[in-house]
C-alpha cells in the first residue's frame, strides 16, 4: 500500500505539471482527489487495515501527505498558467511615446516678465533693478511729491520703523518703480534707455489690489526726445505684445513727475473700442506715462535745457491679464499658490 500511495502521488504530480490549462488541471484533480479518484479510493481502503500495530495510523499519515502534495501541485500549476496568460496579454509597444512625469513651470508673473523684457531689449533698453526698500527722497521728493502729498500718507505707503535720514527722509517699501528713474539718471549720463521690472508695495487689499504687485518702468532720455517717441514705443509694444490689430490711446492725466502726463489705454479685445459689458467704455487702462518734468531731470543731475525724455510705468499683473483675456474677479488669486489656477498658464 505504501508503494501504491507513493506511485499515485508521483504520477499525479508529473501529470499536473504537464497540464496546460485550468480545465486539464481540474480533470486531474477529479482523477486523483475526486469522489472516485485514485487516491480517494486508497483512502477508503484504510478501514480495512486491522487496528493496532500502528499500521493504520502510518498509512493515514502517508495518505494525508500525498493528498496535500497533490493539492499543492494543483495550486502551483494554476498559478503558472495564470501568469502565462497575463504575460501573453501585456504586449509592449516599444515605439509608443513614454509617459512624461508632471513638469512644473514658471508663475504667470514670471512668464509676463519674460515676455515683456525681450521686447524692450530689442530696442536697446537696459534692464536694471533698484532697491525695493527705498528712501522717501527717491520715491517721492525727487519726483515732485513733497511732504503732505496724499500718496505719502501711511494709509497708502508702507513706512519702515528705522531712523530717518537727515536729507533722504524715512525708509519705505517702494510704492512704484518710478523711484528707479532718479537712481538711473544719477547712475549714467544720457542717452538713457532703462527698463525696470520690480515689485512695488501699497497698503491695499481687495479684489483688484494686492499689497505687493509688479510694475515695469521705462525711461528714455536723450537730446530732442518728444511725445512722438513715447507714442511710437507704445505702438511697438502693444502691437508686439497684444497683436497687430490692437489700438492704444493716450488720455490726458496728471502725475507730479511728468508734464504733460497721460494714462495709456488699450482697446477692448471684445468690442474693439465700441463699448461692451466687460469694458464699459471700450478701453482698458494700462498705466501712466508722460514727458519727464524738468525739475525731475534736475533732481537726477541732468540738464533739462540739453536733454528731454519720457517715462512710463505699467502694472505687470494688469498688462498680462489683459493679454490672456483673463478677467479675474479677484486678482489676489495670483499670489495664493493655488495650483489649480497656476497650472492653467
Ligand atoms: N508711477 C506711476 C504710478 O505708479 C506711473 C507712471 C510712471 C506715470 C512713469 C508716469 C510716468 O501710477
């Protein structure tokens, strides 16, 4: 009997190993372990072995082991077949393009910077950068904004809690890039062609204002510079930045440091200047500009009898948003680091 069990087991194992599909395995299971299976029949005979002498017990153990081995062989073979099937189905297309991992990109304001600057670089402008923390004199005084001017109120401008300078006044977070005008005039002799793109700070926090924002400031000083040059630069910038079909207009305005002064408007991309629900007037305001006031040139150490110039200062956020046609209900979203917003650029 011992031999018989051994033989059934080894034949069963061999046959199971050769089985190529789950049906074949199932048939073998029935053949050996089924109700009338070969091993089952031997198991049934165990009762015929006389009790005592431990023979019945020995056979019992052997049969159990054989049964377990056969069951194990079945399980293994089933797994092998399953794996083979799976491998057959996963065909790899080696010519398919790979999957790119997600890649980050620059913040919309950095993108704006990178688009604005090259346009002026082409015209021979120099990119400069001036202090974000500035003396009052550069930010106001030298720009014809004396003490008492409303912009110098601490409702408008951030003042630093440091000892004031005897001549330059208190320290402020620069409220506009125009302070760079004076610094540039003092740095080099004309001709001056400066572009200054920087952070500015004002005490405002609502849908259309953030306390920190960006401006780009242009400054051109040379002999015989006049209004037509200013207009020419704006035409060039708008046509290249916004597209050849867009128009600009200069609207008389007042700034202390330019005379005459203007606000620059661009026609609404939706109604082209006719007036619609979005723009109301047909135009969108881009920023300020004007011919440099002679006193400002003097403050910068330049002789207004010899030289003239113009300056402009526009908000980067506004300029860029107007390009993408994006109308933000709340521009503060620009600085909230919400990836759902930033990833749209
Ligand atoms: N500095 C002005 C502002 O912040 C803009 C401006 C710049 C106007 C240069 C005229 C010339 O509103």
